[in-house]
């Protein structure tokens, strides 16, 4: 009898010890997984230093809510049945239609929708791309699906906006070529938009000049002239654009957004196309040189630096590009850090461009109020539910 009691006690102790070991193992696994997710998805912490990002330090905020689903019939009414007169843009994957005021409908090409049995559906990852409004972001504000139809509802950039690639490379555009002060504004605005995405746990995945929308006239006046578009679509679209400007097949991680943003900075500095990475192989050794061979790197069409002070601003931007395209993702800066530096460069250019009597706050730059004001689509859910008939 005594032996059976001792055996029962022994089994109980062993069971309790085993349960404790399992609980400890589960706790350690969950801790490891959370740290891994934080590193992979949010290497660019909050954009607090970037002039508009939310969050604090390296924290990643949860998306505000899933994107609302808009009835396809409402989208069709808002676009006059996707009438050709409503088309405001064409791309490899989407045709863009003017919809409700301040909004556009990006209709996916039929061959992409019907390319798989039963047609593609928007994945859960795409439905979770809702982030708070930001002046440097052409936000995705809703989705719409139907038989053979997949539509994104997005905020519209200003009427004069074109892709950065058109400003830098396409001579046929009516927009003027960007001088250095406007290029500084474009770099800072795009960095703020990306830092805002990262601050809310969203990775862009397709950072490239064509996805940086620029209204050159507005960019010269304030931060509202630059908007980052087409974020998060790497979860859904995997084909190459076929335009020779692809920055490589990179995973959708924050550090890879930083890499591709560094490539955009090289576009802005040199005026040259990526060309399969040859741009980086050519420019980076010149930037690393001591002293840097900056004169060989800079786009002559934007003009020579006016003085040593402007040369230092351009050299600082070049060093940021160099840090962003570092081979080791762990050594790249966060987008919040990149945004803070480029904000300083933009502010210095704005101080250079105005007379001393217009300085405020002891010479510190005060950005346009649009950076702090609510977006035009702050009540976007109500807007989407009442599309015009």
C-alpha cells in the first residue's frame, strides 16, 4: 500500500514538472516569435522624428481597423460604370478611375483577376492595410470585389501629380525638371510617408520612383506635394513590372523598404535609372571616396551646388543613400531615422530660400499646417458609403 502511494506521488511530481517545462517552453517560443516579428515587420520603428509618423521609438502600432469593403455597385455608379472618360491613369496592373471627390478607383486588369481558377481574391494581408491618414501617403481606404472584378479605393493625389520617374526621365512631361530644393522636398516627403507606414506595422514592398507621386509646384511650397502610393501590393502582385527599373525581388520587410528607398535617393541625386543595380555599383564607391567625388555623382540637369553649404546638404543626402543600401539589412537605418535626417535637409533648403525676416522660432522650420491637419478623407468610411449616384 505504501509503495503504491509513493508511486502515485512520484507520478504526480513528474507530471507537474513536465507541465512546467512545457509551459516554460511555450512562453519562451512566444517571446522569441514576438521579437522576430518586431524585427522583420518593423525594423523602421515609429516616425516620430520624421514629421508625422505615429508611435514611439521602435514600437509598432496595430492597424486602426480592417479596410472597409465597398459594394461594387457603388463603385460602378461613382465611375459611371468604369467609363473611359473617367480614366485618370494606366498601369501594368491597374486602370485608375476618378471616383468620389478626393478618391480614385484602381481597377485590376482582367487577366490578373481571371488568371487563376475561380479568380484571385484580395488576401487577408491586403485587407489589413488600413493606416491613419497622412499628407505624404496616397492611402488605400477601401476594397471592392465582384465576379471578375477587384478594385482598390485610394486617396487621389493632386491633379498635377506625376510619378517621380516621369519627372526625372521622361522629357515629354509638361512638369519642369526638379532642382535641388524640390528634390530635397521629394526625398523628405517620401521618407515621411514610408516612416508613417512602418510606424503602423505596414511594409510598402514596392518602393520605386513611379510610386512616389509629385506635384512639383506644391512640393516647392510645403510637404503636401509628395505622396507615396501603391503600398502593400507585394502581398498580392508578384510579377515584375518589366520596365527595367525593378530594384530586385525583395521580401516585404521593413529593412528592404529602406534599401529600395536608398535606391530612390540615388535616382534623385544622379538623375540616372537603376539599370539592374548598376547605378549603385557606379555611385556608391564615389560617395564612399575620401573626399567624396560628389561632382561626378550629381545630376547636372539640376544645376551645380550654389555654395559649400549646399554641397554639404547634398553630401549628407548621399551618405543617407549609402547607409540605406548597405548590404546587411541589420545595419541599415530605420525609416524614422532616415526621415529625421531628410527633414533637416529640407528645412535647411527652406531657410535658404526665404528672407531672414520670415524666419520663425529662431530659424527653425515650421512646416505647412497640412502636415498636422486631418486628411481630406479623415471621415473616409462615411465618404465611401455615400458614393455619388
